[in-house]
């Protein structure tokens, strides 16, 4: 899972998603397969259940630990007394975070960059995906080739940097918006959706009525594409929210740093104590306190995504499945 | 049906075009005008994206010639004296060359192999869960870490592995494991698997959901047990997907992501953690050796591309799976 895999490259091979949407069928099947279980099946089932539980615990526990550690006494955390439940609840870490202006400046910057960035992303990517989904639009093959080639080959760091410099994007907020305005990967997902989910008959009858491509796209395609817009919008938003590289390479001015770069300063280079109000603390105490602040910052910085997550979760499968259908 | 009709229309159009071409301009010109008249709205939809791709992907690609030129501040992206392979030779003779290449290869191979197997196993497991509710709960939980940012992920690793106080670190002795060169690659790939296996298994689950239930029934009647169902129905079902993903991943053998390695690096583990992408950054933007850095980057891209083509070729020959 190198960076390319995280992006979930589109699969050009068709994996037909014939959803077993028939719920009754599934239930009947489940009942059926529980009826004639052999002894070895029970063993296999038990092992599978055990492994699944272990996997779940391995994923949930670290996240749970961060939550409880963020408002437990830092000393109790450091000597291993906080295991399953918070101990000696204290909110000093959060108080400190609230008072740290750097975090809020970063938060504000990232919110601005992410919202504008996502809006531009959708504006550029979605219409393009629709145009390229039209089979009668012959130039689409060469355009697609032009686009997919960039997924496998790029100019590299320095040529890109020099280009940004010539365009005057260094230390400008537009460097978060413009260079990544278009995403080939997300365009392919949207295009697959348009190809498979918008019935061709709709376009035909609209054409008979003299509806142009513009009219059809805005009046019919967009209203039918809520789910895919949500998924792709989320992909873009998460991408902007978690972006660290752009800030590192192109931003000089700390006041313009997005959240991730502020977090890097605080979390990884141990500049936790802004205003150094730690008079009378031993070095260990200070370190423990710093750790508590870190746990809190991890929670605070991930909050928007954690809040969005449950609402959008049901769309994820859909989005990735569409991406899996022939690109 | 519709395709047929439009095809006939198209042919008819072509014939009339051919007749009239002698009178009105050239055929090509007329064709272009007609095409634009019919499709200018689709062009309007796609032109902004083409402009962005050309400017931000193809212009830097054109700038790759910097790898063969001495960088000149007054001339920018494409200027300077032509020096040929000088910077590539410099890289091959660089005392860091072997170390960087082997680090890159080691880290990415571990991540590729483990990060490739884990989602497949996980998908097969999740697919075995009978109750749809439990299944969707497990999926929700396993996707979650995917959304954690790299910076936060690395700081979680650091806090957990902190010697004597960290959740895991307290079992690992008094010296920092983050500074241990031998531990770098394992920490890297284990955390990658932890973070992304759940997300990456969605694609296999999608493939598995397409299995015809009748196939299970038939296998059952033939006396197949749980394991045989996995072995003879589930695994063959996901094989095409596995093939395509394998090819795509081969395109990044030398493509260890920059962010995570950069953030996990420290002075103690640098000998095991300097990879091509971090070295390109250090040489290029921190030491201002623009041409040299471009050459290293180009070398990296070419090796990746070569592996992609090779994997694609082999897969095409052996299993008829390919991405182009």
C-alpha cells in the first residue's frame, strides 16, 4: 500500500457488480447454510469469528485509547494505569489546546483551502466526467489517454516546483486549489457512474425534445447523481484536509500553514508548550503533559472527519464499487 | 439498437459530406465545423480539465529535460546548457546510491507484499460473516483508520512506541525503537496495513458480492465445506481483480510515498530510512541542486514505469489480465 494504492487506482478490468440486492435470497441462503453445517464447518466458523474479533480489537483499541488518554491524568497514562476507561479525568489538555492560537489559525486555513478546493475540484471534474461518458463524443478516447498517462508518469518534484514558482503560486493559498483541481482518478469514478447509472433512454427522449447537453446535464444528470457527488466530494475534502506535502513544499509563511503542517510542528517536533506555562514541573511531568496535549490534538484535528464519517459511510462502498466497474 | 441507427445516420452523413466537399472547402474543415456545432457543449465541459492537466502535468513533464541541462536561474524550467547524462552518472556514483536504492526497495517490497495480501485475506474473512448487520459494522470499523492523516498517524506511532511510557513502547525496553534502523521498515509496513487494509479490501468485497448464490448451492450439494467454498468459489472470483491490482502496484515498486517516510525519519534511523523521494526533496529543495534532483526523480519514474509495463506484459501472457 504505497501512495498509489491508497488512492485506490481504478480497475480497468470489469468486475461486474451484480449486487445480490434481493434480501430475501440472502436471508434464505444464510438460513440454508446454517442448517447443514458439518463439524469441520463449525470449527472453521469459530476460527473466522475469532480472527474477525481480533482484527476489530486491533483497530478499535488504539483509537479508543487515544480518546480516553486525552482526558485522563497524564501521569496515570504514562505509568500504564489507563487501559480501558479514563482515570482521574482532567481537561487541562483540552484547555491548553483551546488557548493555542496556532491550531485555530491552521484550522481556519485548512477549512478555507478545503472548502474552496473541493468546490473547484467538483466544478472541474464532474462536467468533464460527464462529457467523457458520452460514447458519441469521439475525441474522448484520445483525451482519456492523455489523462490516464499522467497517472503513471509525472515530471517530478523539481519541474513542478519551478512551474509553481513561475506561476507565482509559491506561498499563495491557490497552490492548494489549482494544481490539484482536476483528479483523473475521481473523474473515472464519476464517468463510470454516468455510464452505468444514467439510462440512455433518458438522453434519447431528451434529445427528441430538443434538450441540449447543458440542459440535460443540469436538469437531469445532476439531480440523479447525489450519491456519487457526495462520495467524490468526500474524497476531495479528505484529500485537502489531510494534505501535508503542499504546505511543506510551497508555503513559507507560518500564518498560511494548513492544519497538518501546524500539527507536524506541534506533534512531531515537540513544540507543544506555546507560552511555556509549565513553571514548577519536572521534565517528566512536562513530557507527560505534552503527551496529553498530543492526544487531545489528535482528536480535535480529526473531529470534522469523525463527524462526517457516519453520515457518509454508507456511500463509500458504492463509490469504490463504481470505481471498480470498467473504467 | 440505438448505436445502429446513429451509425446509419453517420454513414449517410458521410456520403453527403463527400459529395458536397468539392464545392465547400475541404472535407476535414467541414467535419470539424460539424463536430464542433454538434459537440461544443461537451468540449466546454471538458476543456477546463484538459487545460489543468496540460498545465500541471504535461508542462512539468516537458520540464524533465532539466535532468539533462545545467540549471540556470534566469532561464527557469527549460533553460541551461545541455550536459547529457552527467547528472545520471553523478547519481550512479553517489556514495548514497546503493543505500537509497536498497532502502526504497526494501520498504516498498514489504509494504507491497503485506499490504497486498492483507486486504485479500480480510475481504475473504468479512465475506464469511453471515449477518448483514455485523458485516456492515465490521466494514465501518475497518475503514475508519484510512481517514487518519499521515501526520497524525506518525504521531500516534511515536506516542505508542515511546520508550517506557508508550502503550507498546513500555514492553520494548528503554531505548527508542523509532531510532532503531532495523525497526524502520516493519514499523512502516505494519502501520500501513493497520491503516489501509480495511479500505483496500472494499474492492475485493465488491467482486465477491457478484458471486452467483447458485454457485454456492451447487458446491454445497457436491459436498464442499466452508473452506472448499472459499478455495473453489471465492478465490477464483476475485482473481481478475487481484491481477489488475497487482499490476498497478508493480508500478510503484520504487514509489514509497514521501510524506510518511519523511515524517518518520530521524537522525538515528536515517541510514535505513532515506529513500528516493526524500532524497530528491533534500537534494532538490533543501540543497538547491535542481538538475541533479530532477535526474534522480526521472530515474525513479522510469524504473516504476518499466516495472508496470513488465508486470502488464507478464500478466497478459499468463492470464489475459491487463490494464492496457
